[in-house]
């Protein structure tokens, strides 16, 4: 009996470890995005429902890594950093990508624009600075 219990315990902990080592870090379900390296005089945080986007898109639609200053496409299991780790003033990135604002606006707004063109019912929702910087 004791032997059986012991064997089950070992089997369970092995399964847990195995499961954990292959689980992808999904990050938070909801986020408030705000530059911290290049802090704006008038901070303008952005709402970001991460999970909602994960359910509709691939990680690589937004995440990538870099080598020798060149972008490398997303690969499953890669470490995922903050956009600002690479996109900040003085990073040597091309103009427009050398800030969190620039990188985020290109990524977020380009897609929202595309989506709104395909789904006119979203035009109102994606108007101006909405839905990312809602008025308080
Ligand atoms: C699709 C989402 C989205 C839209 C639309 C959008 N932004 Fe942003 N914006 C962001 C994100 C994400 C950031 C980076 C995080 C941050 O620092 O706020 C950002 C950053 C900024 C910043 C830097 C603020 C700071 O605290 O660093 C300014 C200024 C800004 N946006 C202005 C605007 C204005 C003005 C509009 C409308 C004309 C607009 N944005 C539309 C998502 C958006
Ligand atoms: C629509 C764009 C988008 C998609 C799709 C997306 N993410 Fe994200 N994710 C972001 C943004 C933006 C952040 C915030 C980065 C920052 O804080 O600078 C983030 C943050 C994260 C973080 C936290 C990183 C940190 O160090 O704080 C993890 C982990 C993560 N994402 C994993 C994933 C995985 C796994 C997928 C696919 C299943 C995915 N994301 C899909 C945009 C996206
Ligand atoms: C490990 C560094 C690194 C991180 C982290 C990173 N980027 Fe980038 N990104 C790059 C490099 C390098 C390029 C290529 C710049 C060039 O064109 O010379 C790039 C290019 C881009 C581009 C323009 C090309 C394209 O794919 O459309 C956008 C937009 C962008 N990044 C957004 C983001 C966003 C949003 C995040 C956070 C979710 C992020 N990046 C995180 C290094 C990084
Ligand atoms: C690849 C396409 C894509 C990218 C990239 C993307 N979005 Fe979205 N976003 C969508 C779609 C599609 C919706 C859902 C529209 C709907 O059906 O209501 C959405 C909805 C939203 C909403 C509204 C959610 C709600 O509850 O109504 C916010 C806020 C938002 N996005 C912020 C962002 C920010 C900030 C970024 C960049 C960090 C970003 N998005 C990047 C496609 C995208």
C-alpha cells in the first residue's frame, strides 16, 4: 500500500514538473500600458485587453525578438520582454520606432485601421484615440 502511494506521488510530481516546463507564459489578461523609460510629461496610459487579442490573433502578430539590431519573428516559448526593452529613445531604432509610443501606435493602430476597413461597424469604436485612451 505505502509503496503504491509513494509511486503515485512520484508520478504526480513528475507530471506536474513536465507540464510546468512546457506551459507558455501567457502574461496578464488585462493590462494598462504606460511608458516608463521615456516618461511623458503628460502620461497617456493605454487600455489593453491582452486575452481578448490572444483569443483572436497569434502571439507573433505582436511579439518578436531581435538579434544584431534586426527583428526576428516570434517563436513558441521565446522569452517575451517589454516593448520598451528595445523601443526607446537612444536605442538606435529607426525614427518612429525609437519609442514605446511609436512602436505601439504602429502595431496597434495599423491593425485597428485594417479591421475597421473590413468591418464598418467598428469604425465608431475605433474612432480617434479610442478605444485605447478613453476619456476619464
Ligand atoms: C490602438 C490603440 C491606440 C490608439 C488608437 C491611440 N494610441 Fe496612443 N498609445 C497607445 C499605446 C499602447 C501607447 C504606449 C503606452 C503609453 O506610454 O501610453 C501610446 C502612447 C501614446 C502617447 C505617449 C504617452 C505616454 O504616456 O508615454 C501619446 C502622447 C499618445 N499615445 C497619444 C495618442 C493620441 C493623441 C491618439 C489619438 C489621436 C492616440 N494616442 C491613439 C495606443 C493607442
Ligand atoms: C495584439 C497584440 C498581442 C498579442 C496577439 C499577444 N500579445 Fe502578449 N503582449 C502584448 C503587449 C502590448 C504586451 C505588453 C508589453 C509591454 O509591457 O511592453 C504583452 C505582454 C505579454 C507578456 C508579459 C511580458 C512582460 O515581461 O511583462 C507575455 C508573457 C505575453 N505578452 C505573452 C503572449 C503570448 C504567449 C501570446 C500568444 C498566445 C501573446 N502574448 C499575444 C501584445 C500582444
Ligand atoms: C528584443 C527587442 C524587441 C522587443 C522586445 C520588441 N521589438 Fe519591435 N522591433 C525590434 C527590432 C529590432 C525591429 C526592427 C527595427 C528596424 O526596422 O530596423 C522591430 C520592429 C518593430 C515594428 C516595425 C516592424 C513591424 O513588425 O511592423 C513594430 C511595429 C514593433 N517592432 C512593435 C513592437 C511592439 C508593439 C513590441 C512589444 C509588444 C515590440 N516591438 C517589442 C525589436 C524589438
Ligand atoms: C492584429 C490586430 C490587432 C492588434 C495588433 C491590436 N488590436 Fe486591439 N483590437 C483588435 C480587434 C479585432 C478588436 C475587437 C473589436 C471588436 O470586435 O469589438 C480590438 C479591440 C481592442 C480594444 C477594445 C476592447 C473592448 O473591450 O471593446 C482595445 C482597448 C484595444 N483593442 C487596444 C489595443 C492596443 C492598445 C493594441 C496594441 C498594444 C492593440 N489593440 C493591438 C485588433 C487588434
